[in-house]
């Protein structure tokens, strides 16, 4: 039990309930999906919700059954109460951070950007902060401030209507039959070709994100990169990242899919269930180096040199799926420098051409 994270849950209840009602087809807010998601992350030791409960009678019963402490913020006639619950919730969270050192994680359930300073302060106090909010009512300023951000409408157990903002699933199970989907009158179904193109783009985006992150970790640490380290880094880059948005049940399943696509390689790690992740040293990289060499040879003029600008387009004419980012390189110049280091091409800066020039080595 000492290894478990102790979690304090704070709910800006009016923001959540109204957000669900307005943006999720009038559905009632349910705490259970949030409780289930937090149960996977640690032990919840504090549960508090803030609202004028005279407006949420049925919700009050639901929260009481879930052992949530209800903090009453009554509305005064003729007075503004917009910030009353916000201030009380922020003060209580900071007080708890100082009084309960064993609480390691604070979950702030709101979409209001007014809580961004609270998130920053809690992180300054060495607390991990998880945000939860309804996607369409969450300020764009709040998720990047958190260590992790969960959109309520994407949680398991929330039967929310589909939205356009979600990522598609990579086409990885061609034989699996899709689940039945209720027709939505206001949003026509996309054409099959369009859906396939979006799925391919999502798969490419995922491959680029993971490859670049692995390459960055290998370059900065110089040591092994484990799956757990990779997942934490992806969350630091994008606190809203979730493998489920790409159609995977677990992060390990996502990595096995990318390994099958030769985006990464997996090896036994220091702990069971936490494999070491690396970029392929051979295979696709050698093929890419051979590609750039052959294209340079074909394009070389009388002086035998090819300018760097425009070369990438020439490579894609030969191999449309070429992407240096899938190989872990942040830019095409970095890829060409690696090809030069490997001896596939020669790369030199030309002041006269104001560009890098590439030549194919003579055999």
C-alpha cells in the first residue's frame, strides 16, 4: 500500500454538470467513470464537491452514495457567486497540500481556466495534477498546465454522442467487424475513402510522435528507454494523450502494434511488463539511406551535386510514404546528416549555392 499514490479529488460540480448537460446531449453527470479511472491510478483518500446543492438535488444523492463530501456554496439573492466555489476549492486544495504531505496527486475536475494558477502552484509543491473536464466546455489553457488531462466524454462508461474532434483508430484489424453505430442525423457518416485517409493520417501521426519521442529520450539520456518512461514523456508533451483514442486498450498493445510496423523495437526491460523501447538500427533506416543515395545519383548533373532543397519531394516521388520523422529524425537535414555519417552520401555546405549539396560517393 505504501507504493500507491494517494489521490485527492476536487470537483467544480456546476462546471461539470452543466458542461455535460449542454454539450453531451443533455445527459446527466455520473461520477462512476471518473472513480473507475482514478482507481487505476491510485487510492482516493479525499473526495470533495463544490456547488449550490439546492440546484442539484438528485446529483447530491448520487455523490453521497459515492462518499463524496459536499461543500455547500449557497447563492445569495442579487449577488454574484461566480467565483465563490472556485476560491473555496482553491483554498481547500492548497491547505490540503500543506497539511497532508502523503497526498501525492490532486485531481481537479473542471474545465474552467481560472483553476490554472492552482494547478501551477500544486505542481510547484511537487504534487502531480490530473485534470478532468467535458471536452467542449474545457478551456484550451487548462490541459497543458496539468500532468495528465482526462476528457470526461472519452472515459470508459460515458455513453456520449460522437464528436468530430476525436482521433480515429489505425486500420489494424481488417477482419474485425465494427460495432453497430446509431445513425446521427446532424452528422452524416464520412465517405469510406475519407475515413481510410483519416485513419492513415492518425496512424502516421502516432508513429511520428512515438519515434520522435524515443529519439529525443535516447539523445538526452544516452541510456535505455522503457515503456513507462516513454508514456510519462508523451503525457508531458500532451497531457490529453491516451492510447485509447487510437483504438488500443493498453499502452503495451500500442507499442506492439508500432513494433509490427517497424517504427520501434521492443526488448526485455528491467521490470516485467515494462519493455525497453528503441528505434530500429537497421531495416527501414538502411532502406531510407539507400533511397537517398540512389535518388542523388539519378539527379546528379554535370557537377554531380544535388541541392538539399527540393530533394525530399524527389524522394517522395519514388517512395510516397517516406517520412524522416517516422525514423526518429526531427527534420530532413538531420536525416541527411545521418545518411552522410553512415557513408550513404556526402553532404557539404555551399556558400555559392546558399544550400547544402549532396553527392553520391564513388564506389
